């Protein structure tokens, strides 16, 4: 007998699928503060005020799992160079069995003026080699 435990059935509660937020950039001090690392800075802008430390390496990325309100999130900063980020993001999404519509990627876009953000859905890699993993995962 499990006295003190609720008798509700957790089997009927569907687990919410997590969101994967990935910031693209290049590792190392040489690239800190450059426009090319804006993806890393977006992840940092979220994690630092929350007190989330990204010290774990998984799938070639600095990585952490947490919750935003009650929604599970996975945060990643690939530690490969930008053009090889697919070696990290693809396996990370595959490990958690996440469809592409649960993956949000932050990166620079040299076609936009500095400080301007664009939101896009279902985009191919275009000229951004750091995005080629999407074609492989689709």
C-alpha cells in the first residue's frame, strides 16, 4: 500500500514535448561580442537572469534543460564552428525525438541591418551554412 501518495494516474497525463532553443555562434574568446555570435548572446540573455548555468556538454553543445513556467525547454550552444553546427543541432534534436517545429534557432543574418530581427518558419538554409542540418533532419 502506498499511503501518503496520491492515487491519480499519471499514465493518462500526456507529457508535454520540450522546445529546443539553440543559439548559433563560434566558440572561443576570439568571437565574443561579434555579430556572428548573436545566437549565443540570445541564449545567454535568457539563461543568465534565470540563474541557469550551461556547463554540461551533450551532442557537441553546451546544454541545459529547464522549465519556462511549466513548459520544458532544452537550451543549446553548439561548440562547433558555425558552419559545422549541424553536427550538434541535428543529433540533439534527434536524441530528444523533436520534430523541426519544436526547434528554434537564433543566428546572425548579414542581410539585415544590425539590431533588426526576423522570425521565419520552415526556412531552408539559404546561404547560411549553419542551417544545413535542417535539410538533413526533414
